[in-house]
C-alpha cells in the first residue's frame, strides 16, 4: 500500500527527527509513483524554513525530469543531480540518497540510486561537513517547504538511516517490506496502515497525515508486510 497525495495540500510530517541535522552520514529511501511533474517538487525533506536545510530530495528546478539532492546553510544550494529523463510520471520507481560528507569528492560524498542502480551525477558543489543544523526542521514528504507547493503522486516505504548504506543494502531494502538493516535506523514508515503513517523503527517518529488517501503500492515482494506479521 501507499499514501496518495493530490498535489494541492497533502503531505506527511514526521516531526523533527533528531540526529539528521549535523549528521555526517545519511541514507534516505522511498518508493515514488509520480503523477504530475513540476519543477522543484519535493519528496522527502528536512528543512527548517529558516535557512538550515539538512537534506532535500526533489526534482531539479531547471529540469523536472532530473532528481536533485539539495542542502545548505543558509538557504538551499544545488548540490548533486541526475541526468535529464530519470524522473518519469505514471510508474513506480525506488529512490535512495546516500550521503557521506567526509567523502573525498563527488560520488564519494553523494550517491543517488534509482531502482537499485547508482546513477551518474553532476555535482554542482560539495555537501557541507557535517549536514547543516540549527533551527528545528521537520521531516516532511511531498511538500516544498519554502515555496508552499505540494507534489502529486504516491509514496511508500519511507526509510531513513543515520548511516551510509552500501549498494547491496540499498538493493535489499528496495525489495523488502521490513527493514533488513535495523542498525542506525531512525524512520521506517511503509504507509501501509491506512493514514496513520506509523514509524516502525522503534523511535516513535510517527507521521501526522494531512489529506492523503490510501492507495495501491509498489511491487515490493520480499518479507511480510509490517502489519501482516
């Protein structure tokens, strides 16, 4: 199952998950079925709205068919983005962002995986070391915090680790209902429990749902569902 966002006012907020701000390693992943594409659509975001942006996964402002990782303090700065044509509408795709701010450069610092494949990226600038911290910043989905716009599509299996997952781990998690790796896991919200957006990481980072509806989910085939036991 998944949560369906109408692109008008639907989003989920998981609150200010501690540890992400100021982190040196981070992995964020989700399944996305994008209905209507628009520039700068946000999918998973931690942004204070006051200058500190630990991470932002979105379509690129100048090209809504490219996925971009943004971060900055103060403000959002374009950091790393995929080639044109990687973000499509009307199909399920699995996305994973892996960050190690201590990496040497380029893909040692930032990786974006699509359907388990490590994509070639353009790195406009290096990510901060560590990721910005400061003002409180909620983790939200399908909402552009600064512009107030919303993204149109379905989202499922939102997972976040304070860790740099390997390519093999990304592939495992892409195909698994339950998190395979539990170490350093801070959010596991499959969005398969109606509109409760519960967090099954054990950290209590449950989501507050605004406006979304339950819908059919992605082709995840390994392991029992969170609610199914």
